[in-house]
């Protein structure tokens, strides 16, 4: 889970919009959605890290504990899918603006 924290750094890029093109209001929703889903991924990664430290492996873990990890990972996968959809949406917006400007 420690390696998933790059999602936090990735989302920071869109939270701060250091490039002028990124500050376009048409992209605000895309960036907010990326921030939201990757904040969720970051939190879920911490959940698994804390869970791993809480399990006493000398005893058989409860079924609910074993069940929660794949559910969290599946949600993280869905977050990646949503993030990619937002990137594609943003690229479509940028390409459309570029095409509109080229037509002028």
C-alpha cells in the first residue's frame, strides 16, 4: 500500500494547477473529481496499512478482516478507472478548445 501513495502526489498536480492551461474553468470539475477519488485511494491505503499492523497473525484472523482487503482494493481499482475517465474528459476539453482556436 505504501506504493499507492503516488496517487496523492498525482492529485496534487491537479489541485494546484501550476500551468496556465490547467486553470481553465472548464477543467475545474475534472480536477476536483481526480482530487476526490485519489484522496479516497490514499485513505483506503492507510486503512490497509493500519489493518495489517492490527492483525495478530499468530491467531486466525476473523473472516470480516479477510473480506475487507479485497473490497478495498476493488474500490481503489474503481478509483483508478474514474481518474482515467477524468483525464480523458479533460483531454477532450483541451483538444476541443485547441480545435476551436485553430478554426479562428
